[in-house]
C-alpha cells in the first residue's frame, strides 16, 4: 500500500511526500482508516514502527475538514497526553510537520519551564494540544484550558503512564473531556492493567496489534555479558574502546546510577552525558541535541527520560542495568534497529540480576548470544553454567557484518 491509498487530504499528502514517505508502516496502514472512521482504538506496536504518525496524520485530516479555512476563534479539538517532556516535544514536531500545509495550529505544554509563553499561546487559541499530565491539570485548574470542544483524545505511551503513577491524573483529565469524544490508546506494550484502564475510557474500541509485545525486532543483534557487578563500568569502557563504539545509548536503572556512569566515562576521556528527570528541560534538550548531532558519543538515560529519544539510525543500545520488568527490555532495545536499519543490543547481567534475565528470556523466546570472552566475568562460578547456551541464530556475529547486511534496507524510506 502507498500513502496515496489512504484517502488523505492533498495538503497532508504533500507534507508527507516532502518527508520522503512512500509506504505506511503496518501500524499506520491498519490504524489510520479506523481513526478516520471515528472509531475508538487501542494500538500496540513496538517502538520505531510509526505510532505517532498513525494517530497524528488522521487527526490532522479530521480537523482540517472541520476547521477548514475558518477565521473563527480556535478551540482545542484534539488533545494528546503523553508521559514525558521529550516525547511531548517529539509529538508536537510531528504535528507541525504533517500539518504545515493546513491552517491548524498546535501547542506543546510541559512542566519544568515557565508557563507564561504557554498561557499566551493558549489565549490566542490552538487546534491541537500536546501535554504532559501535570502541566495540563495545573493550567486547567488556573482556568487557562477549555476542553469542552474536544473531538479526539489520545493517550500515548499508556504503559509508561501507569508505571509513572499518572493513572489518577489521567482519570481526572478524561473527566474534563466531552463524553462523545473519540479516544485513542497507543503504546509499545499493552499489559493487562492497561487493557483494564482502556475499558474504562474507550467505547467498543478496535484493537490493532502489529506484532506481539514480547517480540524483539529481527534486525537487532542481541548479546549478553555476565559480568561482576563492580566491574560493569570497566566493561563498558572496555567495549567502547576495543570495539570502537559510538552513538551509544546506555540504560541505567536510577538517576544517581546514570550520573555515576557518566563520571566514570569522563574520567577516561569518553564524551558522555546523562539524561533523566532531575535535569531541567533546557538541559535535557541540549544533551539530546548534542547526542543527535554526534557531539556526544555516549548518552546514559533512565527509562522514563528515554521515551522521547527518537533517532532512526542509532546503532547501539547497552543495558548497563537489566530492567526488572521484561517488557521494558523489549522497549529499550527497540531504540535501535529502527526504520529498517540494523542494530546491536548489549546487556550486562550481574549475579543479582540473573532472575531478571531469566524472565526476559521467557518473554522474548530468543537465544541471545552469550559473550564470555571478556575480562570481567563473575568472580565466583561460571556464568555459562546458568546462562542458556545460544543455538545457531541469525542474530549472532559481529557488529560490522550485521550493519552491512541491513544496509540495503535503508534505500527505501518507509512512512514514519
């Protein structure tokens, strides 16, 4: 299918064509007609598959038809609620891109910065509002928001909303919107708790699941290193230097841990930065821009902060700390191998994390290659005694071979 087959307005077709999009991704191909039909939707797909465009493009099409070239006062007709500031910025930029040949306007609001510019824009009127829960409820309480004209509500990254404790905020937000709204749920994973939440807010929804939530992309080569906990920083430096790694996204469990990893790398003259919730919005954006521009070779992030990182050609993801939730592993490594590119996902497993690794293996059902040829293995016992032996797998092999084999896939840009 081509995007031209999706019955979109010429203004939107022109915008996406200029972005070089040719074919809709599976989540877009299945979701866009449902959204255009006005149905409620639960959309679940791995990160990097184009979920933002799957709801942004049909929303723009719908609102463009409603608003047209009207010069009347603008009202908030679409609200997208998302858990992090970085992701909100990313979504806002996508709306700006796809709607640039319409007269629709969008505003992105989040905490951590002055509310005055946001309030000034709200007073002028906007069609589309992208918001984090806290700032949204704060401005509504102050009387700066009117959601009575809302047509579409989107809850994006719903699983992270739940993990971050935003459930009560989300319930408050939903109560502020008209009952006859269209509601869309989008997420990389869809645990039972989220489905139960969706049943509270959605009316007879369609469900689109492009791939199982437990699956990892075929073009991601996965490796596991069983390493003594106290030697993880040394192993990280060892890999960066010996394998010449650059453009590396490293996941740490805590903000304090992320800062410590950065300090250790800087002591060895490795340009590294951390991104997490304790950083100001401006600082986070500067760090993210520096990483995207390859001014910083290593970005260390917590799971929450990483939700807004959207880089098509990110070659390496390293799990410095294994997550205790298996689905989080799937989401983390999905940051590489996007848009048809190859990627390498490396995980460090200390003795205390081995139960986490067993749970991850049960979920993904992939024989991940164990790398035992390194100087920082568990001091007591053999890691191979507890790790499953890898079978023959097309995910094995060197980084350069993996990237070469996927190079041809980059020639045809998909519709993201």
